[in-house]
């Protein structure tokens, strides 16, 4: 199954002002440039504009991203990737700031809180995108709440605050039979997906990775999931032409779906933040393709 964070953030302008917006279609992040002009001859527009005085003030702002569950395995990778791209980052999670030292950690605004009780004014004001890594396992009721309700609450809060984009880290369905997909884990995930695509039909993003590997920290210990995931990914890629006919079999993707690096998931999320043409549901291969677009 995919690796997800468990319970991390749960329980009329003046006439003298002209604004120009520029957005390079392939840039890694979006710039907004405001240009203010004032004319010496304000009362009368003369033909001889060469004598007019023009003052130009440029205000350049990068993206401001809120990562829900930013201190978890996937969330911290997204925070780190965003910082590396010059994006301002706010993390909301129940555990707050990570305890391990790292230079990028100092560049994130760590907010401790629960999406069900947080004061969203402290988190969402001024944000340009929200990325949710919320999810986890437990009883049926807990999984519906963590994977579904927590994300639904977050989507609606983002919408109410006018945040233009919402990115959800969801999960691949592994071609599982319907009786398994009807469990709280998958039902919650799909409920969250439906809310994102409903509230953000032209900008919402759902990433559906399979097993996510990388170096995961648990209780101060580092678990090298990449020692398993990376070689498995290479083997599956090398044998893809032979195993493809088996992909239609029920639950076949439990063995055949290639693992995804946590760095690829993070970079795909960053691509979603910066690319306005990137929206909808994205499969494992599409996640890897999106990651390549912003990889340096």
C-alpha cells in the first residue's frame, strides 16, 4: 500500500495603478509583477508624453503553499522540494516542527494544529495552493475520518478562503476487487478525491501513487524503504513488456504496480502547484512524468 501520514493534522483600484501579470508557461514557479505608473501631467493628457515622469515599482511574489501533514514522510518531502524551488511553505500538522536538524526545516513555517479545530486564518491567508498528505489506517470509522472527512474539511476551507489550487495525495487502487475498495481506507480516499474535483474542477489535482519509498523517519529512527522500493521499481520496469498482459487480473497491481520514490511524488506536487494546465487525476506513470518536468 502507499505510504501516508497518519493523523498528522487531524482530530475599484485608483486610475494611476496598472497591474500587469506575466506567467512563463514553463517556469518552475509563477511570478506576479505589479507596475505602478504616475504622470506629472495628471490633469491633462498631452500628446507630448516624453516629458512625463514615470515611476515604476515592481512587486514580485512567489507561490505560497500550505502542506497539510508537512512533518510526515510524504509531507516533509514536499516541503523540502518546495523550499528548493524558492516557494514559501507553511506546514500544518499535529506534531509541528520535525526534531531532526536540516537547513530546509528552518525555512518552513511550522504550525501545530488539527484540521478539524485549527484557526484557518493562521494558515490559509495569502496561500496560492494547498497540498494535502492526510491519510492513515485504523478502524473503519477512523479511516473514513482521516482519509475522507479531514480532507473534505480542508478542501472546503481552502475554497472558502479563495485558494486557487488544491492538490491531494491519494492512492492507486491496485485493481482490487470492489469489496476491498469499499473499506474505509479507499472509501475515504475516493470521497476526498470527489470533493477536490468538485470544488476545483479546473485546477484540482489528485495524485495516485502506489507504494512510496524513501528514507522514512519513525520515532527517531530512519527506515530505508528505498532499499526495497528502488530495486523493485527497476525490476518491474525491465519486465514490463512481459507482465503487462497480467495487469487486467484482479489485484494484480499489488505485485505489478511500480513503487514510486517519495521525491517523485513531491516533485509532481510542486509541478501541480506551478503549472496551471496540470489538473485532474494522475496515475503512477504520470506522476513520474510530472516529476521530470521540474527535476533539476
